């Protein structure tokens, strides 16, 4: 498959993903409002927004790592690629620790940031912990950068 065909498929699948996501949201939102209620759904959306801000702590590390890996892949020196990946893993471990610390702090103060009934405080904290849990996979992101750099 040529690069232009791959680019076209990439664009079309991203577009299809956006359309499907929008359709699912249009269908799911009324159902969630009916079953969860406005307070819980609003709190869940706010938790997603607040935990999304934790991603700012990544500071563009992935965007910087991909071209460096591409350069090393082009050189053909596999030991340099391994060294770059190891540096990426170390950097992402540090970023993950910072993000998890931010997530724990956020979990502790989330009930002050989002005004809800006190009976829902426990649910809100649990939801925040669940939203923060995927950050544990952050150290694996150099593998994604490697896949992008090798254009797979």
C-alpha cells in the first residue's frame, strides 16, 4: 500500500471514528441523563475534564520522542534506537509519577472543585480514581512513538 493510500485510510478512519463517537454520544447522553441524573452525569463530565488537565504534565514528550526515534531508525543503528527507547521509558516514568501525584491530589480535593450533594462525595472520589487509573499505562507510550516513527 502506498503512502498516499495509507494517509487516505488514516484520514477516513479518523473521520469515521469522529462520526461514530458523535452518534454514540447523541444516543447515550439522554440515556445517561435519565439513569444517572443531571448531578451525577455533570460530576462525571467534570471529573473527565479535570483529569484531562493532568495530561498537560506530559509537556509534549511524545511529540519530541517520535522524531528522535525516526532519526535513529533511519540511521539503522539498533543500539541507538534501544537507548532512545530506554530514555523515553525513564522520562515517561517520571511523568507518570507526577501525573499520578496530581491525580491523588485531585482525588483528595475533587469534592471542593465540584459542587454536589454530600451523599455523592464517595462516588465522585471513586470516579476520579477510576479516571486516574489509566495513567499507570503512561510508561508504555514510547512504544507508540516507536510505532509512529517506524510508520506502522
